[in-house]
């Protein structure tokens, strides 16, 4: 008697084993394909890197110039690298109107002064020498030379770190001294920027105070407004004068109104001096008319 249940179980088990084998083989093939693709990509990258290295070596080698250097011990071959590649335009071809120094290969002025600075690639050697780290190095060199002249043992080329540290301390001390001086001046004279705003009546010279006068100019109601006075002396009469200097003007000259004299430190002669000056002027006019 045949057991159909056991036969069916064996058949299902065999099919399951075949499916597992197929899945395992498929997974192994996929892993092999991925590994091959990865290896091929790595090989392509290596080839690309090698080609780049070859191109860079060619690019670097074309600018080398071999020269024969003669010495007392014998000749030797040295390699000198050119600092400008063939694709760069020479400075003297940018604009022939500006001066170009062929010995130092420098063009000090801007070849395109009217162009947009964002669109030009060369703004002149003076622009680069007076900005950025070049300017800082120039200031450091000036400081080192000045300090050395004053007797301090500082040398920028021999001890650059020491010179830079001293210059840094010098700038910090200078800024501190400047701030102290500023604070002392503000403490003595005040700071208008930090003070409260003045009242409107002081700014415009107006107030709500009312003063009434009579026909003679006497105050009937209110308080007389005080005339502001400055820090300089006012209404000071010298040498017996009754008016101040500059109260009289004649023939483009200032003078005193009380005696009509145009000499600043003169003594006042009053009405007699005015009459004497008038008589002298009339006599001079008569003499000129006679001759």
C-alpha cells in the first residue's frame, strides 16, 4: 500500500531544496557582479589618476629651463622654473599707456582704472603693495628699523618672531594709551553724544515767559530776560576809550567810534581828536589844491 502523504512531503521538500539552491546561486552571482563592477570602477579611477599625473608632470616640465652654472669647483646643471605660464598674458600687453618696468616685471599703475574692479584681474602692483599682509609687513619693517635706530636689539630678518611680538605689544600699548587719553578728555570736557537732549526753549531761543514794556522801554510785567554772556570779556574799554574796537568803519579800516582812530592800541582823544584830524585833513586837501 502506497502512502501518498509521505510521497507528497518528499516532493515538496525536494522542490524547496531546489528553490533554495536557485536563490543561493542567484545571490552568489549578484555578489560576483557587484565585485566586478567595483573592481572595474577602481581600475578606471586608477587609470584616470595616472593620466592626471602624467598631464601634471607634462604641465610642470614644460616651464623648466635647464642652465649651466659655472663655479670655481666645476660646472653644474641647475633647474630654473619660469613663474609665468604660456596662457597668461604679459602685463605690458594689457595697456601700453602705462609704464612697465621690464627689469622688475612690474606695472605699478592700474592698467584699467575706469573698469569695474570685480571684472579686472590685475589692479596694479601698487594696489597689492599697499593692502593686505603686504602693508602689515611694511609697517612691521618700519617699526623694526625705528626701534633698532633707538638702540634696541631688534632685527626683523634675524629674529622675526621677536620683532613681531614687540610690534604686537607696541600696538596694544598704543591703543590703550589712546583710549586713556580719550577717556580723560571726555571726563574733563564731557561727551555731548551721551548727554540728554537740551530743552526745546534753549535750542530755539523761545520760552513761554511773557514780558510787558511801557512806551519808555521799562518793564511793567514779567522778568527781564538775561542776556547770555560768553567766556570772553565783553564791553571792556581800554586807554580811556568809551567804545570798543570795531565800533567804527571807514575806508576799509576798523576803529573806535568815540575818537575815530584806526590804530588799535591808541589813546582816546575824544572830540578834540576828531576835530584835529578833520582840520589836518582839510589843510592837506587845500595844500594839494593849491599846488
